[in-house]
C-alpha cells in the first residue's frame, strides 16, 4: 500500500511539473511577439459566384496562412481571439464565413445570409467550393501552402480538402465527425491523407475521433486527449473563457513548431 501511495504521489508531482511547464511555455510564446496584427474584412467569390466574407489577420506578407473554418451554424467571429493568438506563432490567418453558418460572437455570417437569400446549395460539394475559393484567394497573396483549421463538420471538411488539395500543408480538426453520412464517410475519405494532422476534442469525444482517424499513418497524426480536465468541444477548448485551455494550446503550439 505504501508503494502504491508513493507511486501515486510521484505521478501527481510529475503532472504538476508538466502543467506548470506548459504555463511557462504558453507565457513565453504569447508574450514574446511584438508583431502588429492588421485586421480587415474582405470578400471573394466561390465557384458558383456566391460572395464569401472573411476576416484577414495579417502580421507579415512573408508569413504562411492558417485558414479558419467555424462550427456549422456559426461565423468567422468564432475565431476573433483565437486568430490573434495563432498569429503570434508567425502565421497570418483568414477566418472564413462558410455557407453552412449562422451567428457567433455577435458577428453575422454574411456568406450564409447571402446563401439563404439566393437559395444556394449547402451540401458538402458546395462547402468544398468555398474552402477551395479561400485557398485560391491566399494563393494570390502568398507562395506558401496553407494550414486548414476547422471545427465540427467544417473540421471534417478541412481534412477532406487537405487530402485532395496540393496547396494544403497540414490540417487541424477540432471535434471532427461523420457529419456527411450517408453521402460521404470521412474516415474512408482521409485514409490516404499523408500530411501533418492535429485532431482533438473533449475527453468524451476522444474514442469517436480516434476511430475517425484510425486510417491515418502514425507518422502524420497528432491526436491530443486532454489530461487536466474533461475538455471542451471544438473551438471552445481554445477559448479565453475556458479556464483549462492551457493544455490544448500547448499541444497546438508544439504541433505548429514541428511544421516549421
């Protein structure tokens, strides 16, 4: 019993050391950058002529871009704070209003509003055209391949597009799932994806997203499970309002550092 108690105590100490190390890393990364972030709202057209609205967070024209895709029913406002943190990793960001959206953070999804007015399609092919249009827009500004970063259904969509598009460097999916069944099974679609991938979710979601990612090669996959808490779904896990967001951010920072 004493030996078990001693081992338990050591594990507890070890976890505290790791946790405080994570806080230090986070502080260093997010306080060390003096980059000025310029934010502007822009528009570009999808292949079916739907006008797409996005917020561009620019640090330097020489930096690569992270393309941010909100939760279904949400808007680009979902990434208002998260984008600024990602910019401190020496990336520009483009937070895109996709046509399957709504409102978030008091920001109206202008693309979804136009889509409702014109009664445009919102199936996975139409959504894929929006993502492709965002990639094409960035290609006109930067020679670097992009990183796709999405939540929920649009996280799954990002994984699909990353498999197909040669201009994608890597993909981040927060709480992805099989949102497009029976039309499309994401698990099968991404089995040939050989690019760096970061996938996470809440603790309850981990078995599900693990199954979804089971066809990916280990060398390309970072599958993060929260240890210090039950975690949160989607971009909530990175929100400044979520007190246990530190371990998510540290895992994400390490992923992006490996891309350098």
